[in-house]
C-alpha cells in the first residue's frame, strides 16, 4: 500500500524535476571523473590552474565588489590597485521609453 502511494507521487512529479535530477547526477559523475584526471596530472599544472582560477575570482570580486563579507578587509586592501567598475548600478527601467532595456 505504501509502495503504491509512493509510486503515484513519483508519477505525478513534473518531468522538469526529473531532467534537473538527471543533470545533477550527470554533473556529479563528471566532477568525479574530472577530479580523478586532475589527480593524475602533474602537481605543477594543477597548481597553475588553481592559481589562475583564484586570480580570476579575486579580480572579479575587486571589479564588481561583490566579495563575501569574510574577504572584505582583504579586498579593501587590494582594491585600489585593481580597476573597478565605474557604473555598477543596474539601469533604470522606464516603461514609457521604447528603447529602454528589458528584463
């Protein structure tokens, strides 16, 4: 009886949920394969890839100033050395302007 009720609930689940679930499973499998390949590589290459990735993240944080609160003191120290975005405010939407950007 309990098994039948569970099967009915699973049958009523929208197909988009199953697609997302399959995507999560596929992403996990690909992540495991990628990690195994990375551990088989030279440590120098892995270190370089990690350093470049961290550098890109820090530059993005400095440009947009959207870093986590934990890193704000660090970013306050290095932000004057790195260019930041001039206009970080989103554009104002004017319903009367036909050329205004749409969301």
